[in-house]
């Protein structure tokens, strides 16, 4: 795996502002998750979303890179929770 295909999970700084394209994607995903939770419940919704993200990560960075990225996501949860708005 080359560095250009490495996925690094970081928590943005407090002064981070999304560009319009990122904000659109963030809002779209939020709406998809909300609708899915209403229709399928939390367990199935998050299982499907996380499984799909995992699959795409494996395709881009391979199984080891996907595991590393997902561990990075897990390791940032407390820091990210402090920044939740």
C-alpha cells in the first residue's frame, strides 16, 4: 500500500469550517442515517453503514489499511465527542 492510499483519521481543529461540498455530503449522510434509523432501527442502520464503509476502505487500502483506519476512528471517539455540536 502506498502512502497516497493510506486513510488517516483525525479530528479537525476547533476552528475547522467545512467547504460547501463537504457540508453537503455531511448533511446528506445525516439525512440518510436519520431515515434509515426510523425505518430499520439503530442496529441494522449502523451495521449496514459501517459494513459499506468497511468494504469501500478494503477496496481502496486493502484489509490491513481498512483495519488501521477503523482503529483510528475508534481511537478518536472521546476527542471527537468533545467537539460534537
